[in-house]
């Protein structure tokens, strides 16, 4: 009996120990359950419990935490462009999308008000704004100083192509036309050309050059391109144009390739009226688009879109206002995510055919980032007021504005633009370098 009693007591003791051990395991398992839920941010504990029971390994939870914490830190990294964008008002954002012209050869009161009130993102100079080098430097600098009250540095742009399209004062040696350089068939000379053009405009304090021209001069009757093109074949224009783009970029100047989708086969000057090119997508892809596609692959900073109607692609809107051409082709098929700039919205191609306010809305809806309006303070204000009203009425979403302004800010940050930047360069040395380079071009 005593032996039997001892066996029963031992059995009960073992049973109690087993129960305690089982409860300890259950409690331990329950204690681990919240950890994966907290780490993953999942508010539903069921999924976390299922993951725990499926794995059957309590070590899995802390291991997941170790791997996830660095991912969370990566996701929280600050985007300086987004941070800057978030600090801008709607008015400041819309202002960034306008690149305007100025009148005269010194900063006038209307230009000051335009910079202060519309907070425009950029200025373009034409030949009538340029006098001596010293006075041009002073004019450019006065604009940068006026813009210092605004939160974003200003683009100071110019059309400096060489040949007949030159905005430099007489003190600066001239650079021959693209056609002459194209005849050398030497990409090193074209790249040097780009660097020299950049150095020219930096003498006056500019930071953007509307070059290179990537139009193929396929129509000898073309009234606007001619010797501004490197030549008549896609291969030559592509190689020389991309080389020039790299040369501009190498000197810290923002290049703007132009005039997408191609202005080389027009018979009407878009400054005067709307050219019409009856080419299919296939025909454009086999010629005009080749240099631009190459530029996109080479990370072109900015693309200017022309005021040309391509009725086989879009019968209603010229390229500069077309969702088909900018949105579907340039943004879509070409996968271009850089800055898109319209040609001058004051040109006859637009002004004779479309009200400015409707054209402004159309081009933004199509995918343009910067609207160039060169010859009227009133036109710049019209575009500014139109876009503000369109956002407030819901015709254009503010998120669409944000897309464009993000690209603009990213470009300015990439080139480290600042309104404190002064004109740079030695005109005597530059002129000597241009003469030396010209001798090489002439010898070919």
C-alpha cells in the first residue's frame, strides 16, 4: 500500500510539472505575438498570430524586426526636392512654370512687379535686351538680385546657337552656324562648340541655353531652320547634337534640345503662323524623332516643344498643346521625365489660332512644365492668373502642378543654381579659344 501510495503521489507531481511546463510555453508564445504585429504596422492581430503559428519558430519575430528597421529608415529618407516643393504656396508653384521675356536693356518697374508678384521661374533674353557685355552683366545680375526675395533661384536663359542666332555682345567672338560645324562630321568639334557656347553665356551670368537644335533640315524650302541644323540626315544631326549637348552640360549650363517633334520639314515659319506637317507616326519615327530619342537616352535635361500641327497624330492641337504628342509619345513611348518647355506662346502659330488662356490650360494638361512667354508682361500675367484659377476651379489638379514643379526644382537643385551666382569667365581667353577652335573647323 505504501509503495502504491508513493507511485500515485509521484504521478500527481509529474502531472503538475507537465501542466506548469505547458502553461509556460503557452504564455511565452502569447508574449511574442505582439512583436511582429508592431514591427509590420499591421493593426489586425490575426494575421500576425497566423504567421507565428505557421512558422513555429519564436526566433523569427526578432529576426523580422532586425531586417525591417533599416527599410523603415530608408523609406523615411528626406527628399530635398519634395521638401522644397511642400514649402511653396500655389502662387509660388505656378510662378515656377512661367519663363518670361523682359523689355529694354535694364530692369524696369513692370519686370520688378512680375518677379515680385508672379514669382516667375525664369527669364529669357533676346537680341534687343543685349548691349555691351558690362551692361548685359549688370542687367542679368539685377534680375537675380530682385529674385532673391523669392524662395527659388531664377533661370536666366538665352538662345545662343551660333551662326545667325546669337545673343552675345560684339566684344565676344562669334561661333559659326551648326551647318558649318556639321560639315566637319567631327563630334569632338561639336562638343567643343557646346562648351564654348556655354562659356559665352556664362560671361553674362546666364545659366540656360536653348540649344542644341536637333531639327533635321530635310526640307530645303524651310524658312526657319536652314543652317541652324547640323545637316540633312538623322545620323549626322544626332551625333553632332548630342555632342554639343554634352559640351554645354560639361560647363554647368542647362541645355534645352529643340524643337520636338521636329521643325525641319516645315514650309511655314511658326513665328508667323501655324505650320502643318502631314507625316504619320511611322514617318516621324524614321527621321525627325531619332535625334530626340537619342537625347532622351542621354538624360536630356529639358526639351522644347514646337508649335506645329501634326494632323495624323492630333488633328486638333499643335505639338506644344497636344496630350498625344507630349503625353503619349514624349512622356509615354520615349519615357521622358525631364522638363518640357513650350516654344514662345506669343508666336503667331498660337496667337492667331488659340486664345492664350485656353492654350495655357491645354499645354499644362498635355504635360508641359514650363510655359515660355517672351514678349509681353500682360501675357505672363494672363498665364499666371489662368493657371491659378484653373487649379482653384478644379480644371487642373494641384497634383498636376506639383508634378511639373517637382521637375523644375529638381533641375535647379541638380545644377546647384543660386541667385548669388555671378557672371564668370575671362573674355580674352575665351575669344582666343574660339579663334583656335574656328581654325580647326575651317580646316575641315
